[in-house]
C-alpha cells in the first residue's frame, strides 16, 4: 500500500506533514500522484492564521471540504498530478494522464474520475496549477464589466490581482492602475500590462477618479480606502475574502450621495444575469485557454518540497514582500 504525505493545519499558525496509507481506488475512482500544488496566499492564510469564521464550511464547492472548519484540517485546491491507478478496467485509458484536481496538498490522492480535469495538450503543470486563480480573475472581470475608455484601479497585486491585471490589460481602457505595498509585485504588474503602479499611500490615488475599482488585497482597510477614492457612480468589485477580520467602512460620508455600487464577486457561482449564456464549464474552458497566453510562470517565486510546508506558510505570513506564488513539489 502506498503511503502519502498530507499537509495539515494542526492549529492556527502550525502547519505539519502527516503520513498515512492510501487505499486502492474503487470503481469510478483514480489514484493520482501529485506533481505540483499551489498555495493560495489569500484564502489559505486565513485557515493558517485561524481567521475563518466559526461554523463555516471549509469550502462548500468541493465535496471533500464541506464539513465545518475544525483543526486539524487539510486545505488547498490546486493540484496537478498523474493518474497511476484506476478502479476498473474500463477506466484504464486514464492511466498516465496528467490531470488537475481541486484537492488539498498531498503527495497522492483518490478522486472520482468525474472530478479530474485532463490538462489540455501543450499546457505544462506549472501553467495548469494556476487554473483556480485564473478562473477567479475571469470571474472578477465578468462581474466588473469594464467598458472601453474606463479608468480602472486594482488594489492588491497578489496572484489573483496580477492575473486580473493581465486580463484587464487586453481591454481598451484609458487607464489601468495597479496598487500594492510591495515593489516586486508592482514590477510584475507593469509587466502584466498596468499603465501605472502605485503604493497604497501615494497621494495620486485621491485624484485618479476611477470608474471601476477591484479590491483584491485581502486587507479590510483597502475597501475603506476604495470608498474614499470612488467618485459618483463608481463600481467597486470586492474579490477579497476577509474571513473574521473586522471591516469598518466610511459609509457616513460621500458614499450615501455618490451612488457607489459595491459588488461581491466569488468564483463558486456566476452572476445570475450571465447564466443564460455562460456556465461554470464555459468559464473554466476560457480560463484554460487564457493560461496559454499569460506568462504565469513569472509569478512563481518559490518551488519548495512539500516537506518544507511549515516554512512555506511562515514565509507567506511573515514576509509577503519576498513571495508571490509558492508551489509545493513532490
């Protein structure tokens, strides 16, 4: 029997590696050996820090993570691997296939074959591991609905922010401004197509008059800043999940008179007004295609053996200026 390594959060601020046997796949299932998995520095750090609201499901979108959050917990949703065993002869054509799966970090995992996504021809594991974040970026742009000639401001240039910048750079905008506290991220934002990059304390922010703002920093103070920056009729798309961090907003000022729209955007669903033409499958297919034309490899700052998971989370938590996308290797 194969033994697998699994990353778990034992308690807040404590990541560990556990070893356990993997069962033989049953009918309709496959055993996958992981090649790479990606840390989501936004959502996963909330679990790492213990900042997820009590009583919530770990992730209602995935069968393995629908239980209420309780430590120890395995979390993650970006694994690329290779099928090494199947449960029945009729599925043997899956053997050797490289696949993507929304699964926690582990050296091996069992999954229903229906939940495995074969990598499109020519796409590398390093590109494929960005699928969830690219799909999120697509969803953000769909919810923001940028118009030709608009001034667009993006607060936060983590992985999702950078991918969103790369997509918005393809639109005929009059101005695309990226904001982040860390210089390496701003340098990447320029390479991804931002017209202007600024730190969050830049005085110019008050005079940009954006039509559309994306808040992607995971910092509640950034949403408050967005409300101060937004002018009459502006739209603010909130892609951040703040967990149980308190959010204080200046709603007593110009917000009341300025008809500002705050739009919640989350990738698990689509805006109801789009569902006559769009489905999650169509959006996923678009994300796959966009991975071909986006230099996602430039976002990878660290490739660490999964055994170094505790150090990886500590790095992202304590030194966000030094890391953007951290991958586990197996």
